C-alpha cells in the first residue's frame, strides 16, 4: 500500500487529495482537504499552505503526514493572474464651485435659491433678498432654530447649510419649514455673498433639478456656455439625496480626460489598441492577435503604468528581472469608479469612466521546482511536479457521475479561467485566460466604493436580504422570509448577507437593489466573457456547437449564481452544462488534486 497526495495550488486555495495505491494497482481515494493559499501562487511561500492542507486531510483519517510516500504538484504555477484599475476621466472643481453629497439626515424637501450668508453675519442681511444661511458646527441647533425664527419675520430665508449632523433637529423647531442640508465638512470654504441653489429630495427619492444641467441653469440663470460647463457637476450629483451648487465668478469646473494610452500586443499579428476605445474593442484586438508573446503599454500613460505595476509585482515575487516577465493574456472590463472630486467641499465622489484589467503573467523560471525541492526536504518524502493543471482538472472532472468523453471543462478559480476539451482518444486541448473571481471582487469594491476587499468578497459569495422587522426579512428576489426567533436588533433596517454562519451586516448604506445589480454585472462581465472566449479557443474548429458537455469546476463554480448564468447562456448552443461533482462527493472542488492522483495510476500502467 502506498499513499499518494495530489496538491493543487490555486490563487486563493490549496487543495489536496489523498489516495491509496492498492496491491492490484488500483487507486482508492481516502480523504481530501483545502486551506487558504499562503503567499502568491507559484512561490515558496505556498509551502505553509500545502503542509497545513496535508495535515488536515490526514487527520481526517487518523494518520500522519509522514505516511505519505509521494506528493504530486500541478504545473500551472508559472501562470499568475493579477488585476488593476484605472479611471479615464476626472472631475476637477476650483474656487468652491459646488457641494454635492449624500448625507443620511437632510431635512425638508424642495429647491431653494439665494445668496449665501454666514449666520454670524446675519446683521448684514437686508429685506427683500433671498438668503441661504451657512452654519458652522459651533452653533447649537437650538440657537440656529431660534435665530432663523426671529429673522423670518423680516428676512427671506430660503434654506440652510449646516456643518453638524443636526438638520432634522433644526427643522423640527422652525416655524417656517425650509430645506436644510447638513454634514458639510468644509463649510469654512463656502463663500459669503455668492448665489447658490440647494435641493433636498423627498424620502426615498433623489434630487432632480441639480442633477440636471438644465435644472441648474434654471435655478441659477445660466447661459448656454455656463450650462455646458456645469455638466460634470450635474453628472456627479446623480443619485444624491441633497446637493448645493454655488455660482462663483471665478469658479472653474472641468472634466479632465486622463491619458489612457495604448496597449501593444506582441503576437502572431502585432497589434496596438487605445485603452479608451473600451473593453469590447480591446478584447477583439486580443482575439485577433493570435498567439500572444507579451503585452505592454505606452510609457507614462494609465495603461502603461498599470501593466508595468503588474510586471513589477511579479518580478519582486519571482526574483526575476523585469524583462523576463511576460503578460500573455488580458481581460479588459469597462466599469465606473467613484473618484474623489478635486476641489469639492464635502468629500464628494463622482462616478468616472474606468477600465479594469486582469493580466496573465508568466515567468521564465519554473517556481514549482523550487517548491518541490523545499517540500521534499521538509516532509522527507518524494515530491514531483506531475501534470498540467487543465489536463489534471479534466481527469478529475471525469469522476463526476453522468459524464463521458468527449468532455469540456471550465476551471474557474481566483485569478484565471481555464478551459480544456478532452476527446475520445484522451487528447487534451487547453487554454488559460486572465480574469476570474479576484477581478469580480475588484469590480464590486470599485463600483460600490467599498473601503476593503474583504467586504467585496463577501458580497460576491452570499445572497442579500433586507431586515424589515425583528421577525421577517425581504430577500433580494422579493420573497418574504419569517423567522421563529427574533432577529438581533442591530440588523434591523439593514442590508445583510446570508452566510452559512449567520447574518453579516453591511455597514455601508447602499440600497440592496444596487448591490445586487453591481454584483451580477461584475460576474457577467468576467465569467460569461471568459467562458465563451476560453471554450471557443479549445472547441473543435473553434465552434461552440461542436461541444456537447461542459463541466464547471473550481472555486467559482461553487458560487450561488454563476453556474446558472452560464447554463442560461449555453442553452442557445444546446450544451449540457452544470457544476461538477468530483468523485461524486466533492462538488466542483478538488478536480485538479483528484486528477493528479488518478494520473499516477496511468503512469504506473
């Protein structure tokens, strides 16, 4: 009897499968396990994750790692996915031209136009002139409300801008109700004496006048040239619940188009394409270029810096010279990124055009050999680099009940989407495509303006619900779910994620519908796009109609909605598509590790 371990080092997880070679040459599978990959895939830092996964797997059958006689590693580590995001436009505002933000507690509703006046200068006000009061946070809400009520009899006070978070408290004490905006951090920069328009939307709605350039023109009496100049302001205010636009004589609002730059494809057919032509044109150029040797970007441009950073990061990890690092595939995705507006007064952001890129990076060295040598020394056992990842995944996928040759597989991981077709004679055609789960997380984080990647990962993995009472939730599909025991009050009124371990509260105040839309769009942009271009590369005659069965494997195949999205798309080609169930028990995970153990039996034959 000989214990053989297959080890699949992925971008996110390291999976192992333990099999036993019996005396008659058969393989009997004993156990499997997975651990988070330590370090970047394909580096010696992976050793810690490998040993932890092996230890966990062996503990499940009450045996020790020292009993393993052979460890077989996959060969795919030199190909590593990386991602980067760049914005292509930027809104710049100078001379306090605008405030537009989304405080949670504005008060009142409607629009108001008036001359800005600091509350400390209320004595300078003259009857007959409409005013918007500007109030620093040192003024209490009682004092502000009292001052406005006293002045309302002889002054035209149309609205209020507060620095403190006290709009509702002031509003409730006013005799004449007016729109009030609060939480304006840099109120000291708001200029006295300038004409301004403010707008507060009704509860559950967003502003309409100040998010429309012609609405701003109407309120502030702008001419055609001035209206054109405020278009970036109107764009940046879309979706806000409240806003202020200030008309200053020296104000300057412009939308800069940043130097996007050209992408150079060194390939069978050398090609160049400008980044600002959009993801569709970029991906068409990649498809038309043929076999790609390397991809670079124009020096001192957004895309040039982006690709250089990806190569530099890989260079520092692999300890190879920058010139020895090659990018062999990219996936470009159009998106919108919230960017801090230069010169704005309340930390406002604006959704700007951006492009996300996932790159497939190859090194000259084979880092797997270094990993094998180190693991051999640590475990005091035989370690070999045994098989190409896509081939091993195909072998593992064939253990799914209901499959037969010919068979196509889609291995959807964290950094790359791999495809392979294995025909009746056992011949395998494969491809590696840049872009998978990590790019989806980056798109979710960027478009929702999340502070950290971990929250984006959780949004990617779990469905959403809105807790509407202590005993029921509204699911993202509209279904109402009632519970027997009361829900923790801290979840009341919040959007939550339905994780296996319980509810996870999202701290960001973003509507559930928007989160769902961004999540699904990100998955479609990455996985649907990559699935089709990968399968077209490996399909006989590059025609999807020549593929009859597709088995989905890898971590992203466990996703609660990606397989269904792919099944819908493949239905037009009459392709049978579904999640793999490796060895009839593992689900879509462990395909490569299982294939590594199975291939050992073939080698022995």
